[in-house]
C-alpha cells in the first residue's frame, strides 16, 4: 500500500482528493464559484437561509434550492474513481471477467477491471473490446498509465445512467448524452465534446497565462512590500537612535545646568553668610560699647558728685554723639529667584515628541503618491542647547541608507518615518522665546518642480519662513501724544489708508488721530456726536470712508468729518472691534455673541456669520484676508479662530499651540499672513494658521504691545505703551 500511494504523489495525492470538511475522499464533489470543492452531503449542512459560506475563503454562495444547482466537479470525481480503483487491493480478489479466484495480472483501462492472463487475451482478440487498452497490472499500479486511464474514463449522464456524456450544449453551457440532446435540447446548437474543447481550450489557456502573469505581479508587490517594511524598520531604528541621543544629551545638559546653578547658589550663600557674620559681629561690638557707655554715664548721673558730672559731661556727650553717628553696613539681600523658562503646566501639556503625517510629492509622482510619518522633537526655550555638544541635525538624522531608501517609490501609498526636530529659532534670549519648525532633510529631496514639495509641510514652512530669513527691521518710531490732548491717549483702533497714512482711534480723548507714514501728526478728526457714554473703539477704512464703532453704534464718516450713517449694533456689550473687506463691507465683531455682522457703507446689513462651536467665548479683534476668511481673537477662551463667510471653521489656534499664550490684537498683510500681539511678543502665522514664529519681542524694545496693522508696503505699525508707536519693515 505504501508503494502504491508513493507512486501517486504527483497526480493523485490523497490530501488533494479529500473533502476539506469531512476529510474523507470526495463523495459527489460539488464545485463552488470560488473553485473550492466539497462533498455534496457536507455542503448541505452549511446551507443557512438560502445561502452557504465557503469554509475556506468565506465566499457567500446563493443556495435557495439547496446544493442541487451547484455543478459537480467531474474532474475530482474521476480522479477519486481512479484512486479508488488502485487502493482496492487486486491481489486478494478474483478476475473481474471470469470471476475465478486467480490473482489478476492485467488491468483494462476502458472497463476499469482487473483481468487474469486468459481474460486479457480474450479482451484484446474480441471485436467488441478490440479498442480497449489492456496494460500490465504492476505498471498500472506504479502510475505509468494514469494519463491514459484518465482519457479512457467515461462519465455517464445522471438522468440516463447508461449513456455517456458525448455532446456539449452551447446555449445551456453543459455536457449532454445522446438522449438529452434529442429530447431536452433539440433546438439548441449542440457540438461534440471534442469540438467544444477545441473551441474553448485556447481561451481557457490564455486566461491561465494571464493569471500566471497576475500571480507574478502579486509576487513582485509582495517583495516590494517586504522592501518597504524594511525601509520603515531601518528608518524607525534611526529615529529611535536619534531620540535616545537627543534625550541623553538633553538630560546631560539639564544635569550640567543643575550642578552649575546649585554651585552658583552655594557660592552666593557662602558669600552672604560671611557678610552676615561679619556685620553681626560688628553690630554686637557696637552694641556692647554703647551698653557700657550707657551704664557708665548712668552711674555718673546717679552716684557721682556734681563736680564729677560737670567735669565729665563733655567727654560723655562726645562719646554718646560719636556712638550715635554709627551707621551699620547695608546687607545686600539680592534674594535669588528661580526663573523657569517653561512652567510646569506648560511643560506637561507641551508635546516634546509628536508623530505627524505629512504629504509629500516627488518629481514625476502624484501629489498624494507618498506619505510619511514625521517624528517631531521639541526643544523648549529654557533648555536651549549650547554650541558645544549640542544636538545637530546630523546627530538626529536617520542612517544614510534610510534616507536614500526613502527615494524608492512604488504604486500605492507608503508610510515612511522621518525625524523632524522642533527647534528654537536662532536668536538671543532677549530677542525671542518662540518656536520654529525645522526639518531634518536631505538635499536629495530637492525638486525642480516649483509646485512639488520635497519635505511636505516642512518644505512649505521653509518657503514661507526660511531659517535664514531676516527679522523685521525697525525703521521708525514716534510718540502718539503730539496733540493738545486733555488725557493720556488710549488707542483702541488702528488702521492705514490707501496712501499709507496711519489712523488711530483714541478712546480717552474721543477723537481720531491722523499721522503721516513717517509718524508726523496731521489732522485730528472729532466724531460729530462725541459722548462720554459712547466711547470710541474700533476703526477701519472702507475705501475712502472712515468707519468707527462708538459705544453700541457704528459711525460712517467722510474725511471732512461729515456723518454719513449711524447704525445701532447688535448686543449690549461694547467694545466692538471692526475690520473691512476691501471696499465691499465692514465686519463687526460682536463680543460674547460670538458672531460677526457685515455692513455696507450705506448702512445696510448684508449678512451675519456665526461659526459653530464658539459659544461661551468673546470675540474681540477681527481681520479679513483676501480669500474672505475671517480671523478673530477669542478673549475668554484665549484662541484664534479662522472661519469662512459660510461659517465653516478653517482652523483654531489655542494655547495648546506651542507659540500661543494670550492672543490680543491681530491683522493680516497682503500675503494673508496673520500677525498677532500675544503678551510681550508679536507672532506671525501662515495664512492657514498651521505654522508660526515669533518675529518681535522685548528684545526689540517692546513694552506692553497693544495694536498692530500692516500697510501695502509691508510695514508693520505697532502701538505699545499706549502712547508710542514703532514702524518695522517686514522682510
């Protein structure tokens, strides 16, 4: 039996002929559309609610009429018959023809019978069985005649069991016997099975060849998938190494600064202790001298004779006066104060390591053909790395082979890690304590395509905020109090006209101050109805019309101080900040209503915008860019909201952004960049608010910056200390 099964390993393996459910040889194998076969009886057990689920591939097959309509796998069925004809041991059976108890020595491939020597000769000599193929039994069992046996096997009609299947109906796509052809398919085009095979075999062969090509493509994709994952592993290892090196260096730096600071504190304490002991000893000695002088003088007064007192009076008075002139040294307290650059709360909320996804495009690829996962590392201002031993870009970059491997592209999306460091902008502590995104990149990513991004968001940032871009230069400053004012100016509104003239709204003096582009005082406009209960607030230029908010009213004025319109505004709570969109309309920020109303210069309200999810805040300053995107600062929730006229929110910047603390006044320039006054700094953000940097701080001489605007020549006008203004030229 072992020899017999070993001979069938190439064609008739038992595992191939066994049902996947019952594990026995197939009994009436049924073929599913997924080309998986199971015994008919086994499939019946799988039918549920008119369908069955293939156990191997989970394909759902319709089976409303049970398994009767499923095709029988005639190929497997014939193989099982051939296999069974061999495993039925012929050595212990009789001849199939004469029924004598003689060990058969031959096998008829046509009759599938085991024959003795005499019956084998009669089969070959009979005219009825002249075309039968009789072979040696040993050769048959060894598998030498398996192909011939398959060709000689006949399959019979299930309806006419004595009739072989010799015809094929092209209409019904099924094999027929002679009786089925005559009785059930008389009008259908019917050909012999040989003709049908001759017609359809080339098509099937071509489809098989196409499948082989597809399999080869899948194998290539599988290999590419392995290569891509290897790239991810290598670059991830580089990122892991970079993080460990960064953390180790940062930890070492913090420990060094800790030791240096503690040593400095210890030296200060020792110096103050010595000074304390010296001064205390001096005071103690002085105290003892004065005490002895007091006792001696008191004794002379109480016990001495008159002559003693008179003779010693000058000496005692001189000594007392000398002692009273004593001035103790002043102890230099100089109390040390610990200043932490990043508060504990901010440090806990700050994301030192950020995984972010950037879309990248290489030359010759689609815009979204490649995606990367970028690991961002943040370095806070208070722990900026020193020049020596600092973490350079090369220290943090992934291995060279990982960088090179990133250039390998293939079809579909790929996720590749890349190390990105969030570094402090290169400036002194006095100049800025802000943040700037920098990317660990390679020149290999450069592209000649102006629209292509080589490093995703970092490429865009370097185009908008190049690391080497100069900072704003102060080109002038002037005092606001150049008029005969009765009160210190309190500027609540700031704008520029088409000529670059600077106009300010002075709430304290209820007037509009006009300055030349160089800061020289010009006219002073008084609103027609200044009232103490209606202080001036917001200011904007809509074409040649001056628009300002006064209490709960919106005033439209000409340059000749003529009042054109006076409109009652929504909401009971001034102040109202305003901004103009080109020469089309004026937008009024409506405070705790968290909405914006739009007014034409004719006084007509042309719309109201109320972005969703902003309730509970208080809209303060407002600006509108060239794309009609509204930018407002929320005073209560300490955030900046960018939204469209439809109310759709474009972006929200809050204090979770590393730069933002307490946003106040804001404006936009001709490139739609957003400038924000935030505590003692001025920030610049990209039009979408995704990236930002500190451009001005106390290092630029700012004190209490309040309002900001930018003219057409990219000059930034900043009001600080309420009565001073500075002009900076933006790069």
